[in-house]
């Protein structure tokens, strides 16, 4: 096989799917691959193709690799168990907001708009809203940052 043909064959591996690479692996090595990692399969098949064309490792190199593998003391450590999730997530309330039941007022186009802060929502004209931005949109008709609209940008003391 010519060098050019070998390079072309290896480059074509880039266009193969994982399934096709697994088939090529079977063709090259005569056994199934347990891997489904495309990059690994591509590199491994490319090495196999090149080893067939140009010769693999020498017998001496294979013996030395086996010796090194026997001498190597591999420590396999399992990762520590993940901490159990806290069943009660801590939600911090934005310090710019008044406490639940507190009132936010804003004069806009000659009218005073009053919003009552709840635990998880806001009440405006008797209707609940999930956020201050939703209230600001109801008042102005366009999307607004609720904190800016109600001038709550600065942290409360």
C-alpha cells in the first residue's frame, strides 16, 4: 500500500459514524470494540490500518511493553460518593425586595401603582404575578426590568 493511499484511507475515517467505526474496528482487529467513543475508535482503527501497512510493534517492543505492564502497580480509586442532596433547598430572598406583605409604590404616567410583595410572587390590582418584571410589563405594555422600573436597583439597608 502506498503512503498516499494509506493517508487517504486514514483521512476517510473522519467521515464515519460510530457504528461504521465499530465495523471497521471489527474488520481491522477481528473482535468487537466495547467503546462507543468516536475519537478513540478513529485513532485505534487508524493505528491498526497503519500497523498492517507498515508493520506493528517489533517483538522486542511488545515484550518490553508487557514487562512494563507487569511491573506497573495500578491503583484504581473509586471517586468518593457524592454528598446527598439537601432535601430543603435554601432560597435566599433578594435584599432589594421588601419582606412579604411589604408594599412597593411607583408613580408612572400620573398614576401611583402599588404592588404587594408576597413570599414567592407579587400582587398588583388583586392579581398575582411571578415577578416584578411581569408587573412592570402589565403597567407599561413592554418588557422592563422590574427592579429598575420600581427603582429597587440599590440594596436596601
